[in-house]
C-alpha cells in the first residue's frame, strides 16, 4: 500500500505543470486575438472546403437538370439554380476557384511587387525614383478598373484572370516592401555585412529580404481578401472566370438579377460565401498585422 | 507653397502621360483591332471595304502615329467616337456624368458621415465592447462585395416593404424625391464599404493624438470631454483622414463600376463595362483615360488640401 502511494507521488510530481508561457504559440495568439483566431478558423474552413470539395458536394456542380429553381430542402441543401444545378455543390466547388485565383494572384502580385520594392529600396537613387514613378502611374487607376481593362484585353480564361487581378497589386506591394527595406538598409548589421565585403545581391537577398517577411506576410494576407473580391466582381461582370468553372461571383450575375424574387437563395448564399471568405482573411490579416508589425497598424 | 504646388502638378502630368502609354498598349494587346471586330459582327468580309475603313480610322498607321494622334485628341478634349453607337463618345458620356457624380458624392458623403464619428467613438472606447462591435462592423463592410450588398438591400426592400427600385433613371430636376430614393440605397451600399476604411484610419489617428501631451493638458484643466475629443483631438487627427478620403474617391469609382450595373443606373462606370463587353475599344481607351484623369486630379486636390491644412508640409517637401 505504502509503495503504491509512493508511486502515486512520483506520478503526481511528473505531471506537475512546469512554469512557462501557457499553451502553444498558436494558443497564445488565439487568447490575445480572439477575432484573429475566428478569422483563422474561417480561413481553415475555406481551405478545408476547397480541398474536400469532391467529398463535401452532394451533386455534380456543373451538370444541369430539370429540377429548376427548387427551394432549399433535404435534396438540395441550398436549392437549385435556373439550370437545375445544385447550389450547395456549386458553392462548395466555387471555393476552389476563389481560393486558387485569390492565392495565385496574391502571390504573383506581392512577390513581383516585393522584388521591385526590394530593388528600388536597396538601390535608391535614380532606380528608386524611376520605379516609384512607374508604381505611381500604375496606381492612377482604381484596382477594379485596371483589372477590368486587363481582363478585357487578355480575354476570359483562368490564367488571364489571375494575371489581371495580380497586376494592380504590384505597386501596392512594392510600396510596402520598399518602405520596410529603407528602414532595414540603415541598420548596423547590414552595414557590418557591407564592411565584410558582401556583395549587393547577397546583402539584399540574404540580409535584408528575410527581415521583410513580417510586413510581407501581413500584406499578402490583407491582399488575399481583396483579390477574392476583385475576382468576384470581374466574374460578376462576365469578365472573370469563364464557364464551366463555378465561380461565386458569376453565380450572382446570371441568376440573381432575373430570379432574385422567385429564388432569393440564389442571391443570398454565393454572396455570403464570398463575404465570409473575405471576412476571415481580413480578420486574420488584421490580427497578424498587430502581432507581426505594430508599425503598420491602422495603415 | 509655390514650389510644392509646381512639383505636385508636374508629377500629375508625368503620371497621366505614363498612364496614357499603359492604356494605349493594353488596348493593342486585345485580339483584333476595331475594324476586325466591326466586320466580325457584320458577318461577311470584303477585303477592299476593310482596307478602306482601316485607312479611315487610321489603324493601318504605325503605332507611334496612332498614339500621338490619340493623345492630341484627348488633350483637346475629344473623346473619340463610339463605333457601336455610331456617335461621338462624348455625347454618350455627357448625360451619364451627373449620374456617376451624384452617386460618387452621395457615397462619399455617407462614408464620411459613418466613418469619422464611428472611428472617433471606437478610439475613445478602445478595447471595450463598443470598439469591438464597431471594428467587426467595419471589417464586415470591407468584406462584402458592394454589388452583393446592393442586391441584398434591393431584395429586402422588395420582399419586406414591397418597394420596387425604379427601372428607369429619374433626374433630380424632374422628381427630386424619387431621385434621392433611387440613389440613397446604392450610395449607402458603396459608402458603407468606403466608410470602413475611413473609420479605421480615423480610429488609429485618434488613438495617436489622444496620447499627446496637449490632450492631457486639456483634460487637466477640466475641459469637457466632448470638446477635448471632437475639437482638440479630431482636428489634429483629421490629416490622415483627408488623405484616405482622397484615396477613397479613387476606390469609390472602382466600386461604382459594379454598383451602377446592379442598380441599373445609367452612369459612366456602367458605360465602361458595356463598352468592354461590346468591345468598343476606342471608347474603353478614352473612358479609362478619363477615369485616370479624375483620379489624378482627386489626388492632386488632396495633396493641395493637405498642404493647406498642415503648414509644416509646404516647407518640408518644397
């Protein structure tokens, strides 16, 4: 009996909590930024839906049927559209398009803009002045108008839509990264690298670039929501993702206007999907901004 | 001040010049020139007729010649001709301008009306429940497509109130009340989105200013709270807000492109979409340039306003 007790004591001491910050880094983030964590969950939900779209959907998202404009119910969770396609399955599959186009254009735009910002900020002088002017010029058109004209010039296709949405991001990304490079360039460790005889390319890529990652992640997260919105708007206007891809934006354009009164679900659900996806990335982006880069707060 | 204004003007001119090259090149990227498109819709092609038309429209000339001719026309205020409607583009744009302007200014009005007070309240109640509610509301505004919000509002009006949006445009000079009814809803849909950005900037600017010594002095001498916040603090916090309002204006025009389509308002932005869908490229080219001019002028106005509001700037940057 006494032996058992002793063992119990040993077992107890072993599971005594050790003094350290409670929970993982992720857990601490969630406690400090509940809104950001909610955004993270929404983003995870979006990614999960996109990955598991084939499993989650109950019908073929593109096959038409005679079940036209059926109200939401047991057979069709969110009803059907004017061509008898299951809205729920279309929205589930639409998450792939939104996420793919959103992510791809955000990455292309921010990486391209980031590189321009890096070169412009590091080189300074005439290179900086010239690239700044070019970026100013690119910003003289509202994002959506530039994307619209680009999409029109390139023609409707999935890759073209990605290009059209990513180009307007470039100047905005370049500005953020340039500003951050300007600050880092003057730091002592960069000076010492230079004193050691490191070449410019090495300093820019190995010493400065890694330190711009904070603002870069913040920027990319914030842009992701914007890209999804631009894709929705382009597709809504008929200049984005062509058939047969189920795009949330286009779902609103074909069906909504004509059948809104008879079938309000056609308006409500795709729009809600867009809003939730963008809301999630915005919440997450805001929290990341506060955590990673206090200087950018409110900008 | 003079040096500052000159510099800003120069930058605006350079920007517009660059933009004209970008737009011109983009339009040449599009497959087929306007003549191809015109003949495509006609169904048959008589090569001689086509050559004749190409010569008339000048599309057979070198690109540099076409470009300089276009810039000359735009500089003289000639917005070219719509081949789809077979009339000067300006005659189509002109009656549409008031529609877009009314919508843009109403939306801007709503966005400031909502954005500034809520931003101030959010800052004063930092990290309290009200702050959280307002921040979530503003983020929600940034997350909803303006065109969808518009559709939902229309749907709500139709279903709950039995009100139908007017199908045809009502001029304010014919029926002011009906006109305002028609414009308030789309302006709110666009303005709500823009107000979110204005609110965020107001909030962060106010948070900074509220920590300043002179605000503490104002509190210490027993100044009333409302006066400290709305006069002493807001005055100095308004500079970044002015900037963002200027940026918003450009942003707003982008939003109008879809909103005018949803609400069936015959504005300039919707005409741009129509022209793109009809592949009326000369009109697209000129309208896009027109929008760039408006945006650059708005930015210029903000820069000047900024210099006027903050005396430090004109000495610093001149």
